C-alpha cells in the first residue's frame, strides 16, 4: 500500500492538479472467448504528455505503472493492474484529490468499479450490468469500442461471432 504521507504536499498536489486536467480514469471491456462470461473488464488510469519528465514523477511517486511512447512521439503513463490501482492510485488521489467536478465524479465511479472487481462481482452477469450502469456516467459517455448492448448480447448469446459486434468510434 502506497504511503501517501511520504509524498511531499507540493508534489502530490501538483500531480493531482495535472491529472485533473490531463488524466483519465477508464474502464474497458475486451472480448475473451476463454472466459465463462465472454468479457474481460479492465481499469486504467493514464495520462499522456510530450515531456516524459512529468510522467516520471507519477511513476516515482505512485510507485507503479509504466511509461511508454506512442508512434507519434507522445509518451503516456498508465496503470492497469487492479492491485496497483487499489493500493497506489486510489490512495494517492484520495489524499490529494481533484478540484473539477467532472474528475471528482469520474474518480468516484472508478473507485466503485474497482471495489466491484476486488469483490469478484465483475465475474457475474449482475456485476457486469452494475459496471455498465456506472460506466455510462464516466468520461461523459466517451468513445466506446463496444456498446452496452453489444456486451449484454454477447453474454446472452456467447456463440455470436466476435466480428459481428459493432464497434462504436
């Protein structure tokens, strides 16, 4: 568990403010034919920037995640491991917080979904339905690869071919 009291206030509040404007809390669904319920649910905190230095501060102070570079030269920091999200990312932002109502809302929804996953409820149809209800209120709807309808239909009819699912962009 991240010891947030060891992070200097000026660094913690700077990183929280930067994430308030540039960071993103996401939940995604990936089709998995080898799962009992044909979806893998993943959480991710990420932030992208042309300057790697700021992203290195996140990696150093959150003590998790990785920095990668996209083909366009932009770097991004991401944490998509549920334990790291639960033990590092959530405690960090619980302590340092956000000012914008939108980021506060998205983070609150993100925490709710993380709890569902820690409880193992995402492995049931009811848990998936609960996550979808929470996700719709995150990131102002955002771009979704699979619609809620696609996800629920694939659960009801697991034999439906993967390629036939709509891809919302």
